[in-house]
C-alpha cells in the first residue's frame, strides 16, 4: 500500500503542484543542513496555502517551523499586507529557516522566533499580540494540549486552527500507549471534544509520508 500511496502523491503533485524551483531548493537546503525530513508533502503544503486563501487570512501563527517549507507555502497564500509569526525551538533549524525564507523572498512576511514555543507564546501574550486568523500546530506532540490552549487564547470567532500528525498511523486509538506523543494527541482530541469554543474534525491522510492526518477546527466564540 505504501508504494501506491507514494505513486498517487506523485501523480497529484505532478498535476496540481508542479515543480517549484524555490521550494525544491528549500527542501534541498534542509537536507544539506541535516534537518529531519518531516516536512509536509507538496500536496499538503498546497492545501495549507489554499486554506489561508479560503479563510482570507492576514495573520497566521505557526507553532513548529523546522526549515520553513510549510511556512513559505502558507505565506504564498497571504495578501500583500499579510504576516506569519512562526516559532522554532532549535536554533540550527531556525537559522536554516531564515536563510530559506530570504531565498524565497519572504523575509518581509515571515518572522521566525527562536526558543521554547510555550515561552515564546507567553512572550506574545505579554506583547498584547492581537488574535490570528489561522493557527497551524505542528510541533512536539506531547505539548499539543498546551498549544491548543494558547491557540484558543490567540483566537477570535472564525479563527481556523489546524493540527498536523494527529492520526499517528492509527495509534491514537490505543489508550494504553505509553508513547507521550500518542497521549499528547489523545488529550488534544479530548480537549477539542469538550470545548465549547471550537468545532473540529480530523481527516486521515495517506501518501509518501505514510498514514497520518490533520485536525481542522474553527473557533466559535
């Protein structure tokens, strides 16, 4: 099945996400810098870009930058006065991301903040940062519940919140799992289910990166 998923991904990408020199060079720079190859696929990056456009988002928060591949995809969906703040724990990853952002000509749109995401979110709150139109959570999964709390804090009615890697090859159904990533995602789901502030669902995905999925939610109040 993995081979079929990969072939379908390549088919969709070839037709709907044709080769983009800048984005290919971003991925090459990430590999050269020994960043983990855990970026979204091109088709998923295009999905994020389309969601930014569908929402008409001007302000985007991304929790988890890596090499800024997904960041650049989203930035391309913003209007001229749009802006992304993206948070990255690892200084090396952040350095690579900044270079990639400059290479993509997006340095006027994207701000990379380096450091522990929970601390950076607290700093954003101290700065009285206004709500975001869209928030993409794609960082360490054990902290997903805390990231959701912060995402709701930085939201207003209509804010779209997206979470990546929320299926974990189906392991989210294993309530006995001792993997903190699984338990973090399970608690994340439980919070979504119990919150009156957000209406959410999850979509399972298969492709060249395996079996996983996205959470899609919209803030109600």
